[in-house]
């Protein structure tokens, strides 16, 4: 599984960072994604909850 991020869609709600900080972090105004930072189930739930659809799963 690979997490993808579309910066053009992102509305910067921060849901991903708040919900799963072990996977999604912001450093120097850039989203950092730690692909194996949590279980696939937890990542899938967080990606599905992204309000802008900026996050996706590539299998």
C-alpha cells in the first residue's frame, strides 16, 4: 500500500495529522508521510476521513 497526497486538493484541515501523527507530520510547511507508521486499517480510516480527498491509497 502506498499513500499519495495531492497538495492542490488539500484544504489544510489537519485531520490526518491530528488523527494519525505517527504517519502524517508537517515539517517546514511540508506534509511528511511515514508509509509504515501505523496499521493499514488505521491508515485507510484516516485517508477515508480526509475532507478534501487529498489523500489516497495506491495499492
